[in-house]
């Protein structure tokens, strides 16, 4: 049985696999920030807790991550990506192309599963709210 973290990872891998298969993530020689800078190590999101780990992502995966980061930045500028986390989620961009979780959290409405996980990990960013205040959409639910 898959929990929300496994589902989010599976959705992300499906997008990356599709981009790699169809060549949608074209290399431009530059990568957006957010861990897609092509460096040989990545300290960001290090789950081992013991320093830097080797970055073994393929060029296609790095390009897909950069494409996702760029799309989120553009949506934030356009006002359509209003995430409730300090480090905005990927799930809403992958599933809807926008993120209403900031307003949803502020209004006491459910947020996406990645955002709820972020709140539980201490990454929430809505003043006056705590992780226990945040509701989550049911699995497979949409906003």
C-alpha cells in the first residue's frame, strides 16, 4: 500500500520518465536553482543526515527538475502558485499547474498531501497555523 510520500515520488518519477522518453526536457546548458544546478554533490534534501551525498541523476532528470522549478517560478510570478510551505511543493504543479494550498491552509481547508507532509516536517509557512491545524485532501482528491 502506498502512502502519500510514495504517491508523490511515483508521480514525480512518472513525469521525469515521460520527459526523458519524449525528450520534453531539452537541455539548454543552464539549469534553474532548487537543486537542479548540475553540481556533483547535493546537500539539499539530504535524507541521510550525514553530510553531502553524490548526485547520480542523469542529465534528463536534472533537466526535468529544472523545467519543473522554472514552471513553479513562473506560476509564482503570475500569482497562480500560492503554496503554504517555505519550500513550495511539486505535487500541485505536476497535477494541476497551480497551487492553492496557501489560501486553503489559511482558510482551514485541506491542502495537498505533499504540503501536509511538509507541515508535519516543520516546513509550514502560514502565519498563525500549526501542523495539527492543517487538513489533507484524501488520496486521489483534487482541489
